[in-house]
C-alpha cells in the first residue's frame, strides 16, 4: 500500500487488477505464509501483521495477501534479502515508499511483503487503516466502491490504482492518526 505523501512515481507496473469477493481462507493463508517468513527471517523479525484489504473480514479485494514485517535492522541487510529470496520473495527496493522495502511472491502474485522498521511510520499507518476498516463497515464499503471504480476489469497502471484510492486512505489516516497530508 502506497501513501501519497511518500509516493515517488518511479516505477510503473501495468497489471490486471481484479477484485474478488472476500475469501474466508485469507486469514489462514496469511498465517501459513507468516510462518514461512518468520522461519526465514528468524531474529530479524520483530513483528508480522496481516494488512491490506485481505485482512478486513468481508471486504472484497485483490487476491494478494499483504504482510507488514517489522524488523530491528533497517534497511534490510543482504542476509535478510537472501533469506527472503530463498523462500521465493523478489526484492523490489523501496518501490515508491520511503521507509519500506517491498517484496512480492508468486506468479501470479499471491503475497506482498512490506519490510519496515520496527514501530515505524509505514507500519503504523498500515495497521491504523486496517483497524479502522475492521471497525467501520460503512467505511470498508466506501473503500470497496472506490477500488471497484479504480479497477474496471482492465489492465491499468498500479500507480493509477493507488492514486485513485489515496484521497480516501489519507482522509482515514488524518481522522485516526491526526496526520495531515
């Protein structure tokens, strides 16, 4: 998940963004993959969280599990990158978000891993947004409507998709965290 305040549009990824109905298996998929990531990173990992739309019960989403992995060592060391590569994660650098290293896994992609500093701003934002949607079903449905308009069932740039959602995300974070964008 990108935050407009941190957005550096350096890489454009064209993809087919397909929103599917909520799958009750997503939490279990997260748990299984989190165990793989924890095993790979060992003591580097200080916390791992299911974030993104698949972490919100009942919310339709892209069928990609997002994980925020908090680490004491940041940026990731070559050993951390190698450990994640050994479990099939592709390192993509900051990928447009300062304070986060992005990894993806699967063809088609099934997992996104956001490696962030322990107690850092990126994880704080991801968790605050997730928790707000979990406790405000009307906001989750409003977010879904925005996502469906942004992903009209055709190949679009991922940056376009993120930018379409950004005003809503920023409004929620301003309300919850008091952050002004």
